[in-house]
């Protein structure tokens, strides 16, 4: 775990119990998105919030591990100069779609089933999202292409990472 202390992230020893959550946290830390564990009284998503460009997770209250990837997607697509101060995700529809596509790519990179991210409570119709991404036409991919984080698989650009592969995980 990591916690924010005096403007810096530091390691904590408290582990996450669920294997999916542990895999997601390891992935996020590996790409440079800090994850801290601490009790959260109330938050928009159960047991999860964004603070200072990282995720704060209450392992006791986290309902859906895949929500970590979606919220991390918001952090990942934020401009680098704004990311360290990010403590609320944008309600911009384009950024929301990009975060959805990013979370699909991240789940694929980790080897998680799509239902981990697009669970029964996921706003926006999890079944339709899974079907669309599986068919190669997922919402938000054009935004990730515009941010130069990936290439649309239909572009057929040899030697370039095509979605769901990412050329870079952070904008």
C-alpha cells in the first residue's frame, strides 16, 4: 500500500485480500498511479476515491475491484500537469468514454475477465460495453487515439500498439 504523507506517497504494509484487487493494484502502481489504503467514510463509489492524482481505497468497503481500473482510467487520461492535483474526476462525456476504454485495455493487459470491470452495477450497460469492446468497436477508443495512447486496430499501422494494447498508459 501507499499513503500520502506530507505531499509524498509512502508504502504501507496492509495488503488487499482479493486476488483481482491485488493484481489491479500491482498493475496501477507499476504504471505510476499511486494507490493508498485507508478507511473512507463515504465516497461516490463504495470504498474508493481519487485524491492528489492517486486512488484511495478502503479495502473493507470496496464493492467492485474493477472500479479501481475505471477511476484509474480517469487519472491516466488527465493531462500530466493536472494529474498530481486531481481529486475529482471530470464529468466530461469524452473523458468518461476514454476512461471506459482505458479500463478495458487495462483489464486485458492484466488478464482479467471483462465482467470484473463492467460488473452488474456499472453505469452504462455492462453487457453492451463488453459486446462492443469484444467486437473491436468500444466507446472511447477514438479519445485514447487522440491522446496518442494507442492506435485504433482498424488503422492498420504496422509496428504500433493497437487497441487494446497501449503505447503508453499515462497521457
